[in-house]
C-alpha cells in the first residue's frame, strides 16, 4: 500500500512543477502590479511632471501661445534677478483692467460684434420703416446678448478680489490688496541657487528648462531639474556654446551650492 | 504594502534569500546557542518573528522610497501691487544712519524682498568711511526679535494706544495745572528733529528739563571745555591728523565716543610704505588691557588714581618746553611716580612737543580737573584748530552728570510730576537702585519709551514702545554741520509708535514721523544749507546720498582760559585695589543685551563670551592663589556694594587694578537659558534665576558732579564657587604645544612683527627664516586657475581686532549661535575668528590680533583626506565645502593646520520664525552632521559675476567684496583676483611686509598677511631677541 489516497501519480516532481507554475504566475501578477504601482515612483526630489492646481486657472497656452505675449512681459524679473518671479497682480491689470471677460466670452463678443456689424451694414442707409422686423429683433437680441457678457469671468473675479476691486473694478472700501497664493511648480531644494538672470542673459531660452509652456494650460514641470541634468547642460554649453556664441558655464560646486 | 506582503509570501526575493542564508549560517555556527532552545526563533515555515522583521524592514524601506514622490506643496506669494523699483530676489541698498549707539555712523541697509538683511557701512560717509562696528551690524537680530514689545503697556498689561494717550494727556494736563515739574531723561540724542520735538513737548510745562544720561558718560570733557573755552561741548577729535597720540585710558578703537570713525582715522597714519616709512606714535596709559592699549606702540600700566599726577607732570614738562609760566610750582620728580614713569613722561612730552600742531592727548577721565589739564596740554601743543576741531564740535556724547545728580535730588523732593525716559535704562545704569526706586515712587506719571520691558520699563506705569531703528524716520547730526537721514526699510512689525509721534501727539499735534522730520528739515535744516534751492530736491538728494554738509551752528568758543587750572593737590596713595568699570566692545550699552550675536561675540582681548567677569593681573592672581574661573566677591565697603563674578586672568593689567564690564545683568536676559542645542548633557547658558552677567553699575558713584567709572579701596574675597568661563581663547590653537614640539620648532612665526626703525632700513625686516623649498611640490600642477584666482590679504598693522568682521560674517553666512555651554566645549561656529597673541611675559611686548579664516590653500590638506569629496578645489582657487556630500567624518578639521573648520554637532535651532527673517536666503542653512567654513562669500562672487556678465563687461577689481572686507572700519582686508595684475590685491601681495602663516607647510594658502610694524626703535627689537 503506497498511498491512502487515489492520487497515487502525485509524485514529488509533479508537485514541484505545480508549485513552480503557481509561483511563476504569482510572480507575473505581482510584478505587473508592482510595475504599475511604481510607475509614479521616482528618485527623491524628482518632481518631473508636477502640475498642481492653481488658485486661478491661468492658461499659459492662451496667453503665451495664442496671444503670443512674451514670457518677459510678465516674468520681467528674470533678466534682472535670480528669480523669474510670479508677476504681481498689478501686472495682470495692465490688460485685465480692460479685458474683463473670459476668452470664450471674448470670442463670443467678437462674433456678436461681427454679426451686428454685418446686420448694420445691411440696413445702412435704409429708412426705419424699410428695416424688416426680423432684423430689428435680431439686432436687439444681439445687443442684449452682449450686455450679458459684461460680467467678469469667475477666474478674473479672483484676481479683482485679490486687489480689493469690485465687478466694476472700483476699489472696495476697507479691503486691502492681498497676494494670490500661487502654488510653486518648480521647487528647487534650499541648498541649490538657480539664477534666472545668469541663464536668460546668456541666451538660454525659457523653454530649454521649462518646456513648451506656451502649449500648457496648466503649467507642469517639464524637466527633471536634477543635478545631473543641470551639469550635462553646463558641460554641453561650455563645449558648444549657446546659439553659436561661446559661454563658460562653470561646473564648480559652489556655482549653485553655497 | 499589500503587494509587498504578497510578494514576500509567494516569491522569495533576493534580499530575503540572502537573509535566509545568513540565518542558516548562524544556525550552523557552533558558538551560537542552539536556536531550538529559543521558541521564537524556530523556523516553523510560517511567519515567525524573524521573517516578520525581514518582511517589515524590506517593505518599509520600499514604502519609504515610494513615499518620496513629491516635495511638500509650496505657496509663492507675489506682491499684490509691486512697489516701484523692487525686484524680487534682488538686494537693494538704502542709505540710512546707524542707531546702534550715538556715534551715528553712515549705514547702507541691504534689503531684499522688503526686509532688511545686511547692515553695511556707507563708503562715502565722512566719519565712518565705509566701516561699521559689530554692534551696528548685529541690528537684524534686534529687529527680528519676537520677544520685544509689540504693543504699549499700562501697568504691565497690553493696552490700546487710544486709552493710553487719553490717560497720559490727562495726567500731563494735571501736571501742568499743579505746576509740577517734568523731567525727560534720555541717552545722547543726535537727532535734531527728535531734540526739537522733545524741546517743544517740554515747552508746554513751566518747569521742564531734558537730562542726558549716557551709558558711558563723557561729561567731564564737556564740563572742562565749559571752563577752559567757555562753551560746554565735546570737541571733534581728528585722529587722522595726529602724528603723536597719547591716550590716558580712552579706548577710542573699542568703545570710546565714536570707535568706527576713530579706527578709520587712526589707521590712516599706521601704514608705513617703502617710499614713505612713517607712522604715528601711539602711547596708551591705562589700568586694564583695552583694545586700544593692545594696539598701542607703547602701553604703560597705571592705576586710575595716578592719572592726575601723570597729567600734571606731563603738563609741567610741556609748559617748560612751551615756555609757558605756571602759577604752581613744578614737581620735576613727584614722589609717587617711580623713576621709570618720570623719565618716560619726559620722553613722551618731548615727542609731543616735537610734533607740535600734529599731536593729540586724549583722556576718558571723568575728573573735570584732569580734563582741564588735558585741555591745557592740548592748548600748549597747538592741537586746537589742528587735531581738535572746536568749530564743528561733536554731538555724540552730550551726557551731563551734574544734571543727573540734580535729577536724583529733585525726584526725592516729590515735586516731579512726570518722568519720561527714552533710550536708557535709568534704574539699570545708575548706582544705588534702592534709593532710586524710593525716589521714583513719588512721581505720579512715569512713562518709558523702551523697546522691551527693561528694568525701568517694568517700574513705569506706561510703556510706549518706540519703533526699532529701520522701522521709522529719523535723522542725526553727529558732528555739527553733518546731518544724515535715517529712513525706514520695513513696516513696523508690531503696534509700536515712533517716539516723535508720541511726543507730538501729547503736544496736541497729530503728525506722522515722516511729516515731523520733513517739517523740521524744511524749517531748520534747509536754511542751514546755502546751496540748496528747492526743498523737495534737497530732500530727495539727501535721502539718496544719506547725509548732507551744512553750515555749522555758531559755537561761541573763547580762547583757552588758563585761570581755571588748579594747583596740584597733594597726592594720596590709594588703598586696596582700584576698580575700573568699562564696557565691552561687543556690549557698549545694556539695550543690546538681547542680541545673541553680540552676547556670543568674544571680547577682543579676553575672548570671553556670554557675560562679564572680574579681571586681575597674573601676578596678583598667583599671589592670592586664584585660578581662572574662581568666583570672587568684589566689595566696595564705602558704597556697600558687592558683586560675585568669575575671575579672568588678564596679562598686561596693572597689579592693583580690577576691571568689570558694565551693561550686563539686564532684565530679560533670562531668555537665553535655553539657547543652543537640546541634548542629554546640555547645560543652560544662564543658570535658573540668573541673567547674562551681572550689573556692575552699583559701583558707580558721583563725585564733584560727574559719574565716576573707577574707585579705589576695593577688596577681594575668594568664594568656594567656581564657574567655567565660556572663553574661546585657547580654542583652535595653531601653535605647537611646547611639550610636543621638535627642537627649535616650538615657536611658529604665526605673527610676524618688526619695528619702524628696522622696517625703514629693510622693508622685509621681521620675516621668518625660510627652511623649506617653496618650489618643491608633491602634487602635479593640475589645477590651472586660468580665469580668476581669488585671494585675500589682511594688513595686521591696520587690524585692531575690533571683531566687526566676525559679525559681518555671521550675518552674511547664517552662522548659528550655540550658547555658552557649547562655547565651553570648543564648539562655537564663527567662520572667522580673531586670534589674539600676547608677546613676552605679561604681554609686556605687545599684543597682536590676527583674523583667522579658511586660507583656501592650493594644496589643501583637508581635500586629500575627505573620503566623500565633500571638500574640493574650484577652478578659481576656492576651497569649496559641499554640505550635501559631507557625511561628517571630521577628518578635514583634524587635518586643517589653521583650525578653521566648524562642525555642526547639532541641528542649531531655527524655530523662531521671526528671527529666521534675518537669514540670508543665498546661503544654505546647514544641518546637523556637516562641516562648514569660510567660503570667501562665494555667493557674493557669483552675484557680482552674473551682474557683470549680464551687463556684458568683465568683472572689475573691487566688484566683489567679502562681507568681512566691506565692514572693516580699518580697511584691513583686501580681496580680489590674484590673476589680475592691476588689482589691489596684486599690489598688496607685492608689499614687502607680506607673509603667509605656516608657510613652511607649503599648503600655499590664498590668504596672506602684512607684517605688524610697531613705531618703536630697534632697541626694542633687540631686547625681544635677547
């Protein structure tokens, strides 16, 4: 009597094979789980891809991309200081004292204006009585619609609020201007000093480090901003220059760490 | 985590396999007890303890790495409306006036993003000439002090300004109605606007007086001039014109009247060159070892009581030389002067007379008769109009001790209806506190303008805190005809109010400090400036420049009146010990007592930090069997005053003199008990119930209408107690201890010194013999410094040891304060220290001060021993310290021959958010376990380089100034690019006086020094060699 059980062909070799298969399947599943779980994993302090939600849904794609506003218009400190600096609210007011609606509404406004213009061209020179009632009605509708567009956009309201202004852009009594709490996207550790002025005046484009910001609705960190990434660029720039003109980008430690 | 546990349960991963193997090995180890006896360790196939720990350890470490995904969310707050001219992240400098003491030096306030960070001297200022002392530079610590008063107090409780004003105005009205008197006490006020505001406030009352009480009074000088020249004034001493300078006790390089100005002026005549080998001759007579004495060509120890005799003798000698007839008989050899002193005085008189019109005699004596003698000597020497300016007198000390004494009498009569005290701690600074308290009790209205609850403020009914300097508008007129503006550089942080506004309000005028200053300038300052036209333009120009020259007020000075000279009094031999009260360079006034930078700044001579002490000469200490740190009881029987303080043995001090520093023991310094790191063996900086140091003001006394800072008949008693001093004197010594030194190498030529006579013959006199081959090199020349090669030259003949550079460095480089206990353990963090060397027995042959900082050696010994390359050489010759690489082996510090590396034994406290505003954002705050040291202000080099590159111009000589160099009142430090053949540093390196410390080690330091030259004849040199 070799066994009390009917599965007499259950040899140790067979058992081992089953175990191996089970283990391999297990390994496959766990690895795939691990890989998917670790996809977000990166080296400490590597923030590449970080795109926090901002207090105002400011779109660089719209301003720098579609409207082609130069980076330095708002980030004017970049050529003068180590910080590019987030512009103060009064910089926004250079345009948004006049542009008070959202971009879609502005487009709508333009469309309405065009339509009105077309209609008016049609009725131009005609006596009042000859204008069809339908056209009159359409003109009135257009007028009403554009009135409705005068309300500032929700996002701009946050800006006006920070400056202590009401919807009519008049100062609210007793309200002092407050900073907008923007969330920093590019956080270098405190032991690194990156100087914008040095790079911008040497001819490094903003996009070299910040990526195609003009295509981003919400800014995200484009490069890894790791030390290796910095040093490689410094070496390369010293060898090849920037835009054909020679530069000396030092790789001494204390250039950035002091 | 779940995945990881799953992983563990099915896949024996590599790490765990290794662990399992280890376990098996352990099992087979015959020396180990059998695991079977330990039920927890038996491998039963399931999850036993060991496996659990393995799995947990592995998964925790993975989870930790996985958790490092994102740095914390950071908020960036831009200005809502950017002030014009402010660029985020860029330092801007505003011209202002230092309010650290009444010297009123020119100040450049470095502000960044709206907060003042760095105080620098204003190079264009006619008095301070770019220098700024340690106290002036430590202002940020006092500005960002969370423990100062942020709101007014009534009866010790916070109250609103409205309520307080109502009550004070009502009280003042009743004072006026009852025709009681009003007394306003302050330290010297150099601000013309504040003076005018006080005068107009006091004008409301029938009997009102403004009384000036200085922390250290110079009342006798003013009184003497009132008698000899008919006008109570402090002359403006022009040290830069003095070829022979004799000082009786005046510590003009350290604390006396205007030390920064005097240091700059003194230095002008102390630099001999090959073409012009001349320098001034400086003789110092003093009892204790002062900073000035330590820099003198000749220093003579005297008792304060002998001073009068010496002055009489000197005056007689000079009178003979000048052919002036004295009514009193000359004592050619006074009995009390020992032979040496007599001949010495003859010699000094001759030298003074030879340099007629170019010589100067100074004294800090508070005896009016002595000051009259000084005036007489200066008169005979023709100093008035030459080295002493009476036409533009100084306003830096206006204290009137006679009036202070009168005030104490007035208070006792009970006729004083209101007592207002500003910028001085009345009860702390005056002796006999008990009777003073009693007298104050009679006054119905007591107002203090103190910034914190000091001793007097805690007695005052109302405390109306003044703004800190840098928070308010003000001005200053340190010298008649030189007026400077002080502008605010940040908004007041608390609900404090400018004293100008408070006084105006109580005189029924509601004006802002800005309006008050402008109104005074429009009405009183503008008319004194004949060239000025439009007020606004005048104001704007002055504001930008910081100061303006005006026509001096007409000072009525009459010719020297000899009749006030009193015949010599018969000299009495003093009894017991003489006590000399003085102030430390780091602590000139009690209002700086809350400044941790200043408390931890070693005294330039004794090198003691955190508190005062009693100093005694080595002979007497040996005689009495006293050791350093023994607590002594100092007793002045006639004043019923005693104090217990630890002993410091001070070479160079007169054998019968004891010296104690004033301005310690201030109320509120209990706060420093917990300063420094918290750990098991930490001891508090201040013992429970104690303060930093003890108040020695109890030994002051009034005599003949002036407050005296010395007294005789003081006795000494040893107590059983001992207190270890927090002195940095022997820390980081770079001398070879004599017992381990090889034969002939015991004396290292760290300080090289020569005499003017020897220098004239051979400019390289005093150089150490070179016993090594400077060409020999162990290392290949593989560090070409093509671009720049930064270096520094420090002129030891200019350096006085005033320690301003130490605070400049601390402020610039975020150097932490460690507390007294850590200082005792040799763990102070100053990157720049000043080594003090005594020459000869009892410092008889002089004292030398040597700033010692990282020498940035080309063959740096620290670099070769660092196992992790945390200290490396830059392509510009800098020895770089990389904090992030450092693992804290401290090999580098051990291998550093100059002992300039500092280790962060702890995470030094940075939890005071307000105080953190004083941190320089360009410099990393170091954490525990890393080494740090002087970086030659590499952040400033980078800043200047970027600015030059952005402007498209090469970096010019002088574009980079290190913090220590910028602030140096003596302009002793030259920094620059040694590759630039036209630079100042290149010229300095060609100076025949140049040498490098420990040159024989061939580490090739980038820092070199210029040899000390003392104005002595060669005889001294030979004596020394013998």
